[in-house]
């Protein structure tokens, strides 16, 4: 990647990833979806912050449940709860409304409904219960789950059209299959080091199910669908990590 006059292209992509996916003071303008290869890098940093927080809590003698809660809180603060919000909006919208237009309207509503609240609580519980097992043994595997879960977003963007004529997903552009594949390759590095091979089979099945559900209910993907994909993928990957001896 060559210099574009404002710095190396790869550095701009990294800044764009942090600006889009986190609240960390590392962000800047980027190329949108064209720079999606860097999204797993931003995820890995968020995961590392959670791992450090969880490890630190355990080092201070706090119980594993407290350490897991702190790790989740640090990750949510680092992202501003961006993906959690998408998860709740996705389940409120896809589970409600009589037609795609109404479902998209529900997803845009800032208020949370019963489906969204339940989804948020259950996925948080799944992540927390896995971290209770993982953190005392190998806290750094959180990096693999966080990176992998950010790679699924460009895959959905490349595979499905935006469901809205406006919105963040359309404004970011649509990555090519090659760009989405590069994001997956970047995410495979920490997953190969820390993660179980079973996740490589389970995650695509999860994406296929979520993608088909979104296509049937609203005709495509939105930023909320991408956030839900991140949260569900992270929960699933952590579950396999916790189950790995």
C-alpha cells in the first residue's frame, strides 16, 4: 500500500477502523468498507483491553465472575456499546413489524423493546459465562474472538445488499469479495493461535442463518445486522474457546 499524500494507505485504514468501530483516540478518516481488512485489528485491540482488565481483576484476587464482568464492561466502553445496540435493534426489528418497512422503522427507533432486551441479556450472559471459564486459564484468547467477530461484518456486507437507501451500511460502501476475504485472513491469525478449529465451521453457519433471516425479513443488511453478527459471533467463538480443553 502506497502513500496517498496524507500518509500510508494502511495507516489510514487502521485509523478508519478505530474511528468507525471504537471510541479509542486512534481514529481518523478512512476508506470505509474498502479498508475493512483493518476491522479485525481494531477488534483485537478491544479484545486485548478486555483481556488486560480481566487478568488484572484476577491478579487483585477478585472472583472470576467479577473479572468477566469487568472485561465485558471495558470492551463496551471501548466501542461505546455500538455492537450491543445493533444486537438489540436487530432482534426488536426482525422479530416485530408486519412488513420490511415497519421492521426497519423499529430498528431505527432508539428505544429498546422486549425482544431486544432479551437478546442483549442472553448474549451478554453467554459471553460472561464463557469468560468466567476462559479468563483464569488463558485471558488472551479474548483477542481471537474479538478479531474474528469483526471479520464477519465485511463478509455480510459483501454477500448482501444494504436494506436501506441511506444509513451507515450504505454510506460505508460495499466491500468486494477480495476485500472481505482479506479481513477474514487477518482475523485468522489470532484465531489460529488461540482459537478452536470448530469455530471455523460454526461461525459460517451462524452467518448463513443470520443473513438468510435478515434477507427474508428486511431484504438485506444494515449496520444493526452487522452489530448483531459481531455480538453473536463473539459469543459463539468464546463458547467454543471455553469448551476447548
